[in-house]
């Protein structure tokens, strides 16, 4: 039997109360639970699988199964001792906004379909631009994450540099278009190349500009450049946290048919802090920026922002027309995003900033970087080699040869006190520690550092 509508509405409050209780219990467990998941994906799929059901079950039974089985497959990434993948936890206000947004179930593609969806995006965008010190007149798309933010901003770039040569790529396609030269640093993030591939600009066609030992693109190594061209810079190298000299690069390539883009998935938020914004000098002179909100702003997944200096460049690349769409005078979200139907993720960004305030965002950045320096100090004092200058919230450490370092990483993950991932940096295996969560305290850092050193000591024996 299907679920009867009247019965569903009678029990919805009871069901949501149960969901609230189970979710709250999960969040309350985070400070003390093991960080690694207790069960793997294959095991969970078997437990939740079986034949396709012909008859539905009560929602309360489904919720219980998800919680009792599914929670065993969760990583405690929202907790205070998860230091993998530059992952922030979700602020309480942003979780509450996420729940309310799910209940509202708004299709936030336009003001007509959701006035609150459109309104909250406008406010959140204004606040984000002020925090990051970017032009107040810029346009933005609220998207899933930095991969889509890069793709969205680069679509605007592709269109703009070709229009400067009298070619409308949206109407005519790439066949027969003037060739676009694309530059990126040799340590650019993999998702940037994915975005370029999706846009038909060719992953293998990108000219890789040499980087220094910290992964920063060398402005003095830029080749001579004529448009149409796109230069892709990076702030916050995913391994070292280092920043490309975006201001110098923007000045060096400045031309009407050359576009400078900034991939700032987490590093762009350094602009929120007066202590670290010097590393991002000149970023405001670029043409577009991509960032995540689910990293350092600590909102729920999935949340990203594509920001473009000229809002009409973004609108020109993303807008659509259809007879059934309403006439509009103001900003409609679907004019700026790749998606049409979409959830009201702007609510979570608005709630996070409203709960923190500008000073709170700055304090979150400063605190995370202080924790990273403490990790670095403790590891160095124990005799282990740091492989990067700890300029932000990223720490790279080697525990000896590659085999030993890999064993330490596996041991730390098995131990469960904290979670750190591995990476390759300049030909060596390294543990990568990324500090991004609002929930991490100094005590969490000391507890995690002690666990890492204990595992490393055991491997050394």
C-alpha cells in the first residue's frame, strides 16, 4: 500500500521529532566517538539492500533503519578532530537553516517560485563580498561546490574573451571559434582541469606555468600572452596553503581579451582576516573567483560560490529564456547558475554569517591557522620533517621514508582519535593536516597531536 496523504500529515510532526532526536544524538556523540566509520560501503549496501520492495514501509521504520545502520557508515567529519580534505563542520545555525529549508522545500530558481530563496541569496551575496573584500557590484551563482563554481566562472570567461573577438560561443559553439589560450600553475587543483574539460577547453591544452617550492605560480615565468586567453590562478594550495601572486599576475596579463580567474576553494576566506589577508593582496583585481562555503565558512554540504566581477558576463553565460518563465525586473537566481531547479542553499550561508558576524568569520580563520601552527610545532619538536611553510591552515609532514609515512597515516586512521589523510608532495608521501572546523578546540589539537605522535613512535619501532 502507498502512504495515504491524510495519514502522512497527521504523523509528520512525530516523525520529524524522531528525526530531530536521532540527529541530535549523532551530533552529541561527535566529541568522543571514533572519527573513522565503523562499517564500509559494501557492508552497508548489503545491510540496506535486498530486493526492490513492492510495498512501502512506515516512515518511522525507515528512519530507524537509516539511523541504526547508516550512522555506522558515517565519518565524524562534522566533529572537532577531523583534519582531512579541508572539511569544515556545519555551524549549528546553518544546520537549523538546512532543516528549515528542507521543510520549506522551495525551488529557489526564481523570485516567483521562492521569494525567500531569491531574497536570502541577495543578502548573503552582499555579505560575502564585503567579508572577502571583493567588488560590491559583482554577480554570483550559488552552486554545489568549487568544481561547479570554477566551471560557472570559466563559462563566463570563455564567453567574454570570445565576444572581445566578435564571436558568440553560446550561439555558434566552439567549432570555428578563435582558439583560447589557457594558463594555470603546475600545482593547480585537479578540479580546475575537470571544469576546463567540461567546457571544451581541453585539459591537455592548458599551458602549465612553473611554480615555486610552495606551489605558487611564478609570475616571472608567465609566457608572452595575447588573447583570447584565460589565466587560472589559485589561492590556498590544497597541500601547502600557499597563494599565487594574483595581483602581480593580473597586472602582467591585463588586457580586454585576457581573463584572470581565482580558484579559492578555501584560501579565499583568508581575506576575512586582517592577519592573513596580506597573502591575498591583489586578488580583488581578478575577473572571477570560485570558493566553497562548506569548507571554511562551515555550512552543510553542498555549498559553493562562483563570483564574477561583471555580473552581465555571468548572466550572459547562464541565463535562459522560455515562454512559461515570468517577467522579471530584479535578480533571479536562474539567470546566474548552471541549474534551474535547485534547493535554497543560500539560506545556510546567510545563517552562518548571521550567527558569526564578520568578527566571528575572522576569528574562525585565525583560530584554525593557530591550530595548524601548533600541529606543526609539535611535530617538528618530535623530530619529524615539515614539508611546507605553514602559512595558513595546511600542514604537510613526513615521518621518514614513504613507507613509514604511509604506515603512520593508516595507523592514525585506525586509531580513530583523529583523521588525517595522505598526499604526494614534490615526489614524497606526506600526511596532510587541514584545520577548518569551528568545533576544533586547543584541547582537540593536543589530543590529536598526542595520538599522532604515539602512532608514529610505534611505527618507528
